[in-house]
């Protein structure tokens, strides 16, 4: 059994035009569980309603709430209150995804860093793990991670696309860091990501899709769903030189450590 530790169910539905029940009826193979990420305040209400279902077609439903760096300008006292209220729910297993994204033109690094730190500080009061989105911002991200300096910290670095060296730098810090790999691991031009996956110990890796984005090879161009986790797991197994069963078992244990599920 596998768990998709990072997906956006509402965005899958927006792209597919279907319903939640239809999605989970047609998904094959079905994951044991999924972690739905609500990272835009306008979607928080939908996320709470979705999580209230707890299980659909045998798939357990969990979630994370936070403000994505690309929506940093929407972060305010009201959004923070909504996040902290959501984190009181047993089905909400993390604060996220939060972080830094310097990939697109026009980004505001100071605003992103301020909002990132504000959410980290808010989360420390809850004791729940974090989901970090760190894209093209390694230097600033590492400075912030160094400042946290907390041995009890649990962090899922979502959709890791960095180098093996940067991953090792992160693993040298206090705290328990896990690296999520998506369909990007399977792409023809992502040898750097595969090299990082080979270097990072299996007990520090999580499986995720970031659905509906990043559909893996051989399904490029399709709307990604949690079912596609199996393709990511197979490439990870190939990179590691182990069986897919070992990947599923190891990553399932890591999900238990990270999220308690």
C-alpha cells in the first residue's frame, strides 16, 4: 500500500471537471491515504469540507493548511487564524505548503521570507509538522532553516528538485527532514533529481505526486492523480537498485514517522 503525501484534490477537479466521488471511483490503483494540500486562503473552506468526509472509497483523507509563497500577499491575521484553527483538527497533519519560490519573474523575496518565517513561528505552537516549498531559493532557504535550529522539527521538503549536495546540507541540520519526490523524478532531463534521490537515504524519502501537476513518464500530458504514485515509486526503486516493494514499505514507514498516519 502507498500514500500520496502531497496532492491538490480541488485543483484536480478544476482541471478534470469531475466530482470527488467520480475521481475516487475511477482511480486505479487506489492509495491507502492521501494528504490534500490547502495552500490558498480562498480554498480553505473547501479543504475543511473535504477533510470532513474522512474517507472516500476506502481512501483515508488527511490534509495540510498554509499559505504558498506564490500567494504570500494573501497572508494576513485572518488567514493565520484559519490555519491555526484547521491545525486543531485530527485530520490536518501539517502546516503547509509554505516556503520560498523565486522561479517566476516579479517575486518579492522580502515578503516571501517574512510570511514564511511568520508561519513557521505560528506552527511551533502547534507541534505539528511542516510542508516546505523551496524553489530556486536555496541560499535564503538554508539561512532560514539554520535559524530554526529545533531538534523536534519535522519537515517534508515537497517536490525536491535540488542537488544531492544541498540535500546533505539540510540533513546536517537539527530536526527531522524528509524529501518528497514527484513525477519530476521520471522526466528525461532531470538526472540531477535522480542523483539526489540516489544519494538521500531511503528512510528520508516520501512519495508524492503534487497532483494535478507533474504527471510522470509514461503519462506526461495527462492530469496527474494520486494513482500515479506507483510510477514515481518504480523509478525511485530503479534509482536505488531495490524493489518497488521495498520503496513502498520504506516510504510508508517514513510517512508514519512524519505525519503519524
